[in-house]
């Protein structure tokens, strides 16, 4: 056990062993002869049953971190540990086995669903890829998932274009939680949605986390949404972590000038006096 | 009526293959010179169609069913295309959401700004001043939008500039004809929050210094609140509530306005639970009868299904269209 892990466990007790931890993650993109450090030495711990938010402006590297954690893009250096196993060392069948425990939901639900597949087959796909569940049992699972996202069973015969943005995003979430993953990475899941629909999705995510005992890594540029949903938060800028801590502490008394500027830039709405 | 902009019972239909979209359903808006109006609403509520109709660049196949848009004592909806050229960009200007899309990637900023200035003289049938004077005007316009290194920017191509800088340039172009009214359609939506704050501050300054009248369209209540003295809330092609920003935001009367505000997470985060508005926005080919919000409204009764609510005054500069408005 490394000294850092020992330190963490003595501080917060052994039950707070992180579900996911990343150490010194770096991603260098080579573009036209020039190297671009999109992510530079990022370390983070996602505690089980908690929501960790990563907030930052465009180009801060927050989505790159999300994709590296999922091994959708390879880190240039650094290590990712998932449930105590070294994810960066895994490949092939071992990686495929681990993937069912960690799932991702993307920003744009309109492009995340295949327009030629019905909603039913979109939700069934994880079972076909990762399990031997077929036939009547598969139908039953798909209907149970539609039930979880509060869509009528008949929606399995519909195509993506027949659904609203919020409904599509719920389908994407259903598909992501189909195999009961332990970690759900949410990359700007409400940014393409209207505010009333955003509220529906946020409330749904909060409820789902409790029901399915999920852990979230939540990426967003929207500070108010992060404030609302996350237990802990990491503020990123230009590929580096600027500040991290409990959401309350970071928002109430930011230590870094950049964090303060970010928070102060959000226009305030006069308070409702009802 | 001394209002600079007066929209009166404006109804617009757009025929499509699936049927006729009843896209605007009796819009009433009046705006004084030097005032700022924020039009807030979710996607598909008709706010952009309304903004484009004011500018005379609405959908080509749109049909005006009733009403007028009167600007500076001119009925805009009766102008010929030749007359429009003396209004558009000169009296009314517009800026858009994505500043990259509206700049030519192949020409320098200087060239594009210069062309806009020249075109304004041509459109008004006036001889253009000497080239050096027009170049000096380019520099003054950039200074007006608080760009410091004007010489570098004039020589730059759009891709060499940041999103915030590009939006400043579009604002400069919009100001080239010295318009009375500026329509800003989601001017900060594509920008990061820190840049958004700068652009809103710039627009605020232009309102104060130039006495510009602004109609800002946004789905972002925060951005609207930062700029607008008055607010109109749109839902499914209707204005459901209108008045001073302070009055609307602190004491909303319409159930939709309340729902919209309750759906916003608060950055001050005093852990008040969010409230979602159930359901989704209606299809405007076959909009709900009576009040268009009634299928999603917690206060709806039989009358809401039958009668479209009249707009009535509920305070100094605060009107609401609801049968069961909050007190």
C-alpha cells in the first residue's frame, strides 16, 4: 500500500477507500509539430457513493480527464486505479470485463443514439455485448429500465427522432446503468437541455444514485449545477487542478483567485420573495 | 404611444409539410428608447423567430396572420426589401449566438469591418468618405467595444481570435450604422462564464453611454437579469408575463415563470430542492386549447382548457396572462 493510500485511510477510515483514483494523469496531444498538454498532472479520488464534480471553462481539460478515466483515450502518463486494480495496465478481455462496472453518459443525447436503432435495441445493446441475457429475459430487462427512467414500455418501439432531448438523455442514462455499474461518468449531461428539462434530469440522477448505490464523476462548466449536485469538487484550468475540496468549502471560501473569478462571473438572479 | 418598438397582437404561422406551425400567438411588446428588454424562454418558444421578425429576417415562408411590428413610427411588416435596406443595420442591428459563424474565415477583421462601413454608405445612397477616414472609423468602432490592440486585431483572421473577441467584433459591426435598436440573440450562450461576464458588462456600458435600446434573447435567466431592466417571459409562442426584471424575478405571477425559476440550481446553494416542470413543450402545429401552458400547469382548471387568458396588469409595469396568477 502506498503512503498516500495509508494516509487517506487513517484520515477518513478504511470504508472511504476511493472507488476510482487517478495519479498524475497527463495527456499530451501532438498537433502539427506542436505538443499540447491538455491535461497536466491531475490526481483525483472518487469516494464510493459520492459525487465528485470537475468544473472548468472550455479547454480546461475536464472532458479529457473523463475520457482518460474511461480509457476511451490513452493517458500519456499517470495511473488510474479502479476498485484497487490498476486500470492503466489492463487491456483486451480484462479491460472489457472492467468496463461493465464503469459507464459514461455524454453531453449530446441527439448524437449519442443511433438514429436507425429503436430505443429498445439501444437499451438492449449493453446486455448483448457484456452478458448472455437474451430473449424474453432481455425484453424484461429493457422494460424494467424504461420503468426506471419513467418512460412507457411502448417507447422501446420508437426511434430517437420521436423523443425529446430530455427523454433521449434518460435513454442514454438507462443504457449506462443497464449493467449496474459502480461508477457513472457524466460528461456535461444536461448542457444540451433546457433548464426545466435539466431540472428533471438532475432530480432523476440524484434519485437514481441512491436507488442503485452509484458513484458519480460529474463533469460540467455550469457552476450552479455542480454546486447543487456534487459532494466534492475539482476546479480545473488549462489542464491543471486549480483547487479542490468539499463543494461547500470551495464555493463559500475559495482559496484561489481563479476560482473566485469563476464564481463571481456567474450572473446572480434576484432572490424569489414568495 | 411614444414607444420606439411596438409589437401589437402579432401572430405568425409557418406552414410545414406536417401542418401549420402556430409559432407566435398574439405577441404584445412595447419598448421605450434607451430601455433594455430581455426575452426569456426555452427552446421552441418562438423567441428567436420573434427577434428575426423584428429584424425582417424571419423564415421566408412565414405568414403574418395579424398584428404589426412598429418601429420608430414605421410598420416594419409592410416594408419592401428596398426599404428594409434603409432600416436593417442602420436603425436596427442584430448580433447572434455563435460569433464564428457570422465572420468570413477567409478575410481579415479589418477588411470585413471596412466592407460593413462602406456598405452602409452605399445602402443609404451617400458617397463614402475617403479610405483613410473609413479606416479610422474601423479603429474607433473597435475602441468602442473595448478592444485595445486595434492594429493587431484589424490584421487578424477570425480563427486567430478568441470567442469573446469575435463577439466584440460582431458588436462593433452591429454598431457601424449607429442603430437605435440592437437585437442580441443569445449573445453569451456560446461563451465561457468569465467571458460572458465581460460581454454583458460591455453591452451594459453601450446602453449607458450610447443610449442604445436593446432586446436580448436568452434561455439564461442569469444573463437576462444582468442586462435587462425589463423582462418578457415566453412560452409556446405567447408572452405569459412581462414587466420590470425586479418585479418578474422576485415576484413572478405566472405558474410557468415560477416553474422556470424553481428549476434553476442556485449557485449560492442553500440546498433548496429543485422543482421540475412536468411534461414537455407542446407541438405548435396542434397547440393546447385555451392557455398553451395548461397541460403542464399545477394550477390549471377547466377554464384554462377553454379560454386563452387575457393579459392583465398586476402591478406597476407588470402584466400576466393567466386565469389563476399568483398574488
